[in-house]
C-alpha cells in the first residue's frame, strides 16, 4: 500500500524524482518516507479505491526464479507471430472485405490496417526493448501493471484471455469449414458431414450452432502445447513454413490468371468502403502481440522480441497485399466467395489441384493459429498468478516439460467449449474489440513510461478520440470532424511532453501512440454497438474475479518495511 506525494511538475524534477523505470524518488510532505533505492516510498495506507491504482515496481518483476526455459530465437518468435496471425482472419475476411466493402481497393484496406497495426507494434517494440520490462512474460498485462495500475493490469489480462480463447475458437471453427469443403471436393460427403455445423438446443431453451470437430482440433493441439515450449515451437515453425509455401503457390499460380479489367472500378464503394474494409481485415493482424508473452522463454528478449514484433508486421503487410491484389485480379467482384475466397478462385478457373492445395494451406494456417493461442495465454495466466491475481495453480510449471500445464489445460478446455458452441461472427468481433482495447492500453503505457505525469491528458485524449472516431464513422468523414480529430492530436502532442530517459526508440515523440489510439478507436467503432456491448459484458464478468479474489490476494498487499537503504526522512515543512 503506497501513497506518493507529487513534487513540482518541472522537467528537472520529473527527471530527478520519477525515473522511467517506474519507481518514485519524491520530495514528500511530512510523515512520508524518502527513498534512496528503487523501492516505492511508503506512507499512509490507501483507501479501497485508491488501491486499485497501485503499481508494481519494475525492479520487482525481475530477479526471481522462474521455471520457464529460455530456448526461443528470432526465427521461433517470428514463426509464432506469423502462425498466430495468419488464419481465419486472412482466409475468410478477405472475401467479405473485397465483395461488400472495398472492392479491388481491398489492397489499400490491407495497407491501412497494416499501417495502424505497425504503429501499435512500434509501441510494443519499445516496451519490449526496455531492459527490465522486456525480460518478463505477461505482455500488455505487465506493461499496464507498472504504469496504469493493478485494476488496468487485470483488465488487460482478462481482455487478453478473451482474445486468445475466442480467437482460437473462431479459427478452430474456420478449420472445420475448410475441412468440410475439402472433403466434399474430394467426393467424401459422409466424412464431410462429421464437420458440418448443426443446431443444438441447450438447457433452459438456449439455442446454438454446434461444430462437432472444432473442439477435437483444440484438444489435440492442447496436447502439443503441453509437450514443451521447444517441441511445440518446432512444430509451429514447420507449420509456418508450410503456410508461407501455400501462400506463395496462390500468389504465383494466381498471377497468371489476373485480368486488368477486374480492377475497374478500383473503389466502387468510395473512401468509406476502403476504411470499412480496413476495419474488417484488421482481424488478420491480431495476434502479433502474443510474441511479447514469450519473453521469459526467449533468448536475449530485449533484442529478439522487438525485432520479432516489427518483422512479423512487415512480413504480414507484404504478404496480405500481394494475396489481395491477386484475388481481386483473378475473380470479378461479384463472383468472390465470402467463406472460402482463395480456394474458390482456383476452383472456378478449373484448377482443382491448386484449389485443394490452398484449402489444405488454410487448414494448416488455422491449426497453427489455434496452437499459438494455446501457447500464448498460459504465459499471461502464469504472470497473473505470480502476482497473486489468479489462483496459484496457474503458476505451477511441470518440472519435465517446463510448461505451465494447468494454464495450458484451462486454455484448451475454454477454447474447445467456445469452438464447439459459439457463433463464428460473434467470436470474431469480440476478439477484435478486446485486442484493440489492449492495444490502446499499451499505447497509453508507452506514453506514461516516457512522461509519468501524462495520465490525465492521455486519458482525456483516449476518451475524446473514441468520440471523434464515432463521429468520423457515422458522419461520413466530414472535413470538420477530421479537422477536430487532427487538432485534438496536435494539442495532446504539446501536452504530453517527452521525458529524458534512456529508452526513446520511436521518433516523433508521442505522435505514434496518439495516432495508433485514434486508428484503433476507429476500428472499434466500425464493428458496431452490439459487439461493443458483448465485450463490455464479458469484461465485467471477468472483473468479478478481481473483486472477490485478485484484490485480496495481490502480492502488493504484502507489508513493506523500512531498511537501511530506505531511512526515514526528517520531518520538513516544505512540500
């Protein structure tokens, strides 16, 4: 329990008294304790609501023993990023975005979505490059705990859990779609019927659509994830290479079928359609943040993780734009299939063999995506249990495989349940909004790491930019709305002044995270109010765990005592 007095907000005192590592060296009011080490100064106990904002000192994140094994290199983390991103987001949403939103300009939609994801990736990269933050697992949960406070950290952890579980479930259902289609093409309708969806009536009259084979895939991949990090990573690298090979076959095989007439008109739905298409295909970039959850199992994480994040996004942008250009060039806009656009494009051209290969590639991508979701979430649960916010069983590591097995099993069971019983579209939208909210928190955390006094202006900007994003979306990009959004960003840049510290990798000061927040809010608004309500309800359900368990068992509840390095300061009359 900490209370820290606020010294004068001059640049010199900010540099001297609040270091960027998150600890306090404050000239305090009478009765507080001055510190000469990196621990937080202690004072009177905080109230029940003030304790929600307590932060974890970065120095407390490192130095402890961990049962996880450092065995991943740059190739492993890039393969993980590609595996967790390339899945249903590409093989399903590209057809919907092209046919109903952007037209042939879906290529620009991928560029816009990729640019927005790249801005957020830069914020992740700077946080991961921190010499202390980058050493521990937890991803956005850890970043929020050291900058925004405990409640924000738990909320991030819960949103990440929703993203991994719902994302893995949606991709498992996508795998079932492609498998069913492939078996039908092969002439095995009886086998295909096992993968077909069917209505199911649950107790209390609840209706749902059952996907019987999607949970089977999740269970099998949970076994692979529990076998060990190195083993599952090797399996994932092989699958990622196969995925890229299949994508190359589509690009080079389809390039011969491209007709320039299919590119006209290029933007049949205008600029609004291009932006709406960007919001749809943005789902294909979600998941790259999972790389930062593997920090404690990565060799030289302060270098490998940032490089892995940036390289993953750059690779995805190039690949996605090439696929989009080939698809809309091969097939007239009206003939693009919504559910399996890439395979259908070859099938309509009489290339059955290539259609089968693309379908197999889509199945393989969905398998890799589900595996990465099953690998990433247990590491976040492990860190939350280490901090006392979840039961201690989640931090138990198997001595043989060096894997948090309880977390892996819990992730697999939850993912299998939603994969079998939930609606595909609902899973996609909730996953997208949960991930975008986490992205916003990382952008805010990055600015607070540079300027810890910027919480008020950054919080105001984040809230106001959401309102402007709604205006941009529902008022069809009127010039006055765009001008107000740009003015807001400019004011926030002046208000959020960069601090002088050793970590300053991203140029242009706070511009990158501010623009990323605005772009993410536009994506959230575009998914509609129904999806936002579903996400809010799911988040409130998770917060009950924090209220009744996490807040009481947090390791920050442990009493702090003065040491020789933290002598009591003499009483002073100066604040």
